[in-house]
C-alpha cells in the first residue's frame, strides 16, 4: 500500500496526445485516454476497498480487545493485532484518496508505463502478503505451550495470517484488472505504425483487423 501511494498522484484524468478509438473486430477498442482514466478509477476503487477492510478490522479488533474475558488471551491478542493493522491500512488508504493529483502522463507510452508500474507494484504487494501469512503461521506454530504467553502469540499470529490473506485478495483483484488493461494497451499500440511520408516526415497508420 505504501508503494501504491507513489502512483496515486496520477489521478488527474487529462486528455493524452494519443490515438483515438481504434476499430477492432466488430467492436470499438478503447482509446489511450479511456484506458488511463480506467486505471485512475481502478486505483481509487482499490484504495476504497482497502480503507473499508481497514476500518472493519479497526472496529472489530477494538471490540474484541475490549470485550474479551479474563481467560481469553487469544481473543484479546487477535483483536489488538487486527485493530493495529486496520488503523494503518485505513490511514494509508485515506491519505492516498485525499492526496493532491499530479499531472497525467503526457504520451501514450508514458500512460502504458504507468500501468505497467502499477502492475509490478501490485505483484510486489502480493509477495509481501504471502510473507505476512507465513510469518503469522510461524508465530502460531512456535507459540509454545505456556498458557498465557502462548495464547497471546497465537492470537497475534492468527490476526497476521488473516490480514495477509485479506490484503492478498484485494491486491489480486487490482492486479488482474491492471493486467487486463495492459493487454488492451498492447493490442491497441500494436495497431499503430510509424512510417515515412512523401514529404520526408513521419506518418501514423492504424491497422484495422
């Protein structure tokens, strides 16, 4: 999520100097500006989902931590860990949504590069999420048999596993959407060819399939 904030600055949807709609096989392919706007909206939707996930964990975790019984060390630890993750994720999401937008990419190639960078960041996040789940599972396995301390460690570990799993699902949805847009970028830009014209300059031709 911290890595994604570096991309949120692209949220100003401005007209890009790029090819307009390109005809496809019976359907009109999306334009570069439309794909750019789709990425911006997808980033915002992803941050909103993360914010909702964070808020839910903050509320539920706080409730568990405050209402646990004296013999429910696992529940209290699970709640505290969940509330901490929820507060951090909620704050990051809110900051990203409210962050002032930066200028949009100035070319089709730059717009595609921004999409590619988003996909790579989401892949990194997916790997981190798997790592979180591994750390949480290890905590649970190595908690030991001491009743009070062991229960607390298992509670914290269980919460880390849940947070890693939840963020993995959210990041996977965003990554699959980004990968689809990259495919559309490549299909669209593959149809654009540069060729010398009769006046010694460079012309643009668009292949229609």
